C-alpha cells in the first residue's frame, strides 16, 4: 500500500510526533507565561502612576 509507514519507521514517526507536540506545547506555555508577566508589569506601572 502506498503511503503506509511500516516497520520501525512508524515508531520513529510516533516518537517524532510526540516530541514535536511536547516541544511546541512547551513553547506555547512559555510564550503565554511571558506575555502574562509583561502585562502584569504594565498593569503595575499604570497603577503606580495613579498614586
């Protein structure tokens, strides 16, 4: 059958897919955390300006 991964190639594909998922999920989490920290800093700066 054309397009079917057989043998040890299928496990390499599965490992690569899980690896990409883990790395990209980590990147999204880090980016979200960093954006939140930046927003909190801006919020704190605005709050200090009001006083």
